[in-house]
């Protein structure tokens, strides 16, 4: 058997040998080239390589996606539970819903929310007010006093209606204590109507003793005052229970409830009174008990529930129909959806003037003193107002500096509106990496932050927040430290922090869909480090220990992802990807949006402002490291290199422009021209023409001829030495009326720059191309103040420009606030008028520090 296998094996071997020989002869006859086997092997290897490459690419995409949504592994900068009712009872409740005219919630993920709506009754129902909307056309609203913790006083002017909203908190118990509201309503004469009546508004506007203008004169003999409805609501969002308590089956007298964070509580709606708080006021009452489809749709729920079948019938007066909440039958598109929570609403309809109070009482408060209402509430408000004014003067010393009471009240309102614009948000960002085809939700996160504008930007912005905290760090350092920690805790494992924070449905409802997505390659200026530098001398070491790993990761992320083409250069990523659509592609990452950069984005760009921000970051990281006893050498070496004036000039001084500048692939001969992109289809009208960029001269590597805010950055962040030979030129540029100087502040782009006040697209008006912005003017004043105090040949010139610029900026902001009732996003460089969105008590409130000369 074994021999047979050997014989057959030998024959098989000989047969295979003959076959291989014959195959070689056939291959030799075909001539040179790869054999079939070699071809197969090569194809297999190529397929394997392609497969491995695809697998590697897939792995890279998966890994990038995983890292994108993986939180940073360092211990959190904000200790767990630190925002809760036991760890921080004084800040647990607050006006943390900046997007509504008046409302309160707790700093917890699924908070109980409370709020106010109002309706001036009229034909067709009038306009229901709830969320802050520029389209509402209110002539004024904002906090006059708010200490960020205990109380607030706000004025709202809606046509001839004047509303004053006040709240006071009282500590106690284990769930954040009690609080009370007071809403005062009256009809009053507007300045326009005063002029029609032949009266001068300054007779009352200058009076410091009262915020109230004269009451509205009678509209005619026997003419009743227009009806006003005030809506007070409480709503849950996924947790907690509410129980209504009715009086006469129509009046919601109280709500009792429970929630995880609040335990048991009682919300009581007191009967309205006259302004004196003593005499009762006739009113009609209605209430609504509805399943809530979500907090972001509360306005729709109330609006859809209104009916005019109700009658206002005071004794001895005419009867009038009015709109009131009736039955809620659901919103379109929500059929079959489970309710998200519960809404209980108390409607009070009355003839102004009148006053209504609401009290919240925590079930964990024992030995409660008198209810915080009526005279007790008035006394508490007066005490807090007096303490606020004293603390404000001790902090900013504006009275000592000679500012009159009216300007001090303006500064108090600016600070108060920023504090009243603090928000607590919870939810998920929508993020995307360049390696991903589709966006993904980030992990759930919480953010405690100030917002730029209650009407237009009621959410967190990374570079805005650093400027906000410059002011708040002066008022309440502990508050500011907490906000900075919240922001750093949003960092992912790569060290990236999304530049906009749109957390939760209420925040998303205020944002156009195209701005929801956050791109992981996009940075924002690290202005939080400006505020942290101010806080450093008194910052507790345990706090800095918690921050430091995240600060290091953030710093490394900038150096890794925003590096420029040459050593010690930097480039903002994420410029607009379709340059043909824009006169100059925007650079949202820089915070300066449409400020002119290189006309043709490329990897060869060098961005001056980012280089200066990185010098600041290196300095602050070095200071923190030294405070902690950590190695500071690498940060100090980078600070020294980025502050080297010779290297700065070599990389960014444009001799032909006489200014510091960006560098990139640039053409100055560009314009927008109307073009039809496609011919008309048969039988169809021609398509509308579009403005398309026309490049009349090919771009080439060069310095970018755009003289403006970016050109000033070596001065703004004080990288120029006091004896720098470039400092006189920079100061002259700043003071030149042909370039940056105006009677109202420094304009963002010189009048003689090619893109000054030029639209970027048909629908994209100039933004950072001429208007005056307070945050950069603040940095300019801060720098000039520093150069005026340093030994150098430009000391007196810097002091002179500082005095003029400070006067111009403060005078114009005060004048515009007096005339319009608001701080504004930006100011016209030709008239000084406020423009953009309002109110903008974000970085425009830095005027308080300018008045105080606190840099």
C-alpha cells in the first residue's frame, strides 16, 4: 500500500514536472512579460493593498468619529455636583432663560421652568409676547439692576405699556430656597406722544428719583383703559409632578409639585392689587392645564389655546370681550406623540395700572419667616438695591471718577443686563469631522454662560465669552471661574471646544439650521485666557490644578491643528469652501467673520491675529504652570519666540502697505458681477441672475492689503515693544480719520481699504468691514493705557490717543443707549448709531470697564 502511494506519487511528480516545462515553453513563445501566475499574484496583492487601505481609511474614519465625541479624559474642571442646590444654593435658581423676557429655572438638566407672557388685548387678539424677538419692536427692555445672584429689576416698554419685572431670592432649606416675583403694569406716555401733546420729555427723563414717566392721559370721555393679560406659567420637561389648586373653578390659585432637585414646593399666585400694593384690583381669571410638546413650543401652545369668548365685566362698567386661554387641542404635527411634560398657566386680565405677585416656597424650608410678598418683598427689594449700588461703586468707582448719576445708571444697566443674560443650557451639540460623511451628536453636556444677545444670540459663543468674563471677573470672580470651568469641560479628547454651543431644544429653536453644525477643524480665539489671566493672582490652586490639563490640551490642539506653512506661523482653518460665491471668503473661526483675508484660501496663508492670540496663550499657560510648580519652559520659550518683534516683522510687516498684515494667495482686483449661470430652459423664463465673484487679476502670494483690526493685533495684545520703530506708524494709522479714527470709536476696516463697506454677497452685508465693535476698541484702550504707562518714546502720544478714544467711545454708547434704550452689537462709523442686533449686552457691556479704566 505504501509502495503504491510512492509509485503514484512519483508518477504525479513527473507529470507535474512535464506540465511546468510545457508551460514555460508556452510562456517563452509568448515573449517577455509577466506570467499568468505573476499577474494573479500581483492582482491579488493589489486587491489586498486596496482592501487594507480601505480598511485603514474606514478605521481612521471610525477612530476620528469616536474621538470627536469622546470627552477629554482629564478630571473635570468643575467638580461633580458643584452646581446643585446643596453645593451652590445661592446660584441654584436664577433668570437662566435669557431668551424669554422674564423667566426662571434651576441649574439642572431637566429643570422646572417658570415664565411670563403678556398680551395687550385688541382686535384679532393682539401680539403675544414671550421669547425675546427683535421683530416684536419693543422700544426698550433690559435689566436695570441684577447682581447675578439675589435679585433683579427689569423694565420693559411695549408701545404705551410699561412693565417692571422684579424678583428676590431668599435662602433656606436644601433646595435653593424661596423666591418671589412682582410684575407692575401701567400705560404711559411715550416720548413721541409727549411731543404730540406739546410736552418736553426731558422734564421727566432727567429725574433720578423715578423710572416712571407720566401716566397715559385719558383717551376720551369715559374711554376705558385697554385690557392687559398677564400669563404666569410653570412647566416640567420630562420629570417632576404638578398639581393645580383652583379657586372658583376658574382661578389657578396655587400649584404644588415635586421634582428630584426641588423636593416639594408650592407656587402661589396672589390676587392683583393697585400699584400701592394695598388696594385690590378687579381682574378676570383663566387657566390652562396642557400636555407640553416641549419647552420650545410653549408659545405655540398658549397661542393656539386662545379664544375670545370671554367677557371682562367689572361692576358698574361696560362689558368687553377679550382673548383668554381655553382648551388646548394639540399642535399640528404632534398627533400621536407622547407628551414631554406638563404646562400649568395662570392668566390675569385687568385694566392697568396694577400689580401682581407670585411666590415660590420650598418644602424643605423650616421656620420660614413671613411670606416674601407685599411689604416684606418691598423691603427686601429696597435692601438689595441699596447693596447693589454700594457694591457697584466700590467695584468700579464711577462716582469717584466724576460720572453723573445718569451715566452711572447706564453702567449699572450694562452690567446688570449681562448678569441677567446668564443662561444654563443642557443638551447635545451637532458635530462633524472632515473624515465623516454625516454629522453626529456630541455627548450630553451642560453649560453655564453669559450670552451675547437675548434676542438674537441666546446661546454660548466661545470667543464672546472671554470678553464677557473680563467684566464679570471684576464683579464676581467666583462666578467667572465657574463659567470658565464649564467651557473647558466641553472639550473633547483631542482638545477641541466647539465655537458655538447650541444645547437643548429651546436653544436650537432660535438658530437657523445651517448654523447648528460645528466642524471639528474650526477654532475660535482663546479669549477665555484673557479672563483667566485677570483671575490668576487670586485663583485658588486646586482650581488651577483642575484646569491645567485641559488648558494644556487646548493649547496643544491649536498648535497641532492651526499651524501655518512656516515655523511660528498660524492659519485659521475652515474658511468658506466656495470662494466664487463670495467677494472675500469668510473666516468664521477668527471671530471676525467677513474681515478681508487672502482672496484665494490656501495652505500658504499666515494669519496675523491668530499668531498674536497664540503669543497670549503661551504667556498665560506659562503663568499658570509657574503658579502650580509645573514645567513652564516650553510655554515661556514659545512666548518669547512669538513676541520677538524682529521675527514678527519678517513674517507680517508689509513694507508696501506700511502696516502689519496677513499673507496669502491674494488678488486685490476682485468684484461682484451679475451673471446668469444657466440658459433658460425651453418654454421657461430665464433663471434669475446671481452676483458671482469676478477676478480681474490673477492672485499671487503677497501681503493682504486690508488695513483694519487685524493690522492692529500686535498692538492690541501688546506684543510690540514700547520702543518698537513700528509703533509710531501703528498709532498714526489708528488716529488717521482717513483710515480707522472716527468720533465714535475705531472702525473695523479703513475707509481707504478696497473692501471697506462692501457686501460679501447679494444677501451678505458688510459686518467687520467698517462698523465699530466695542470688544476691539476695549483691547485698543487697554493697550494704549499700557503703552501710556510704559517708558518709551511714544508714551505721550499713546496717552493722548487713549484719552480721546475713551471719551469718544463712552460718549457715543451712552448717547445711543439714551436715545434707543439698548446696547447694540456694533455702531455705525459714519453716524455712531447702534446697528446689528439688540439688546447686545455681551461684549458691548465692556464700556463699564472703559468708564472705570479697569484693564
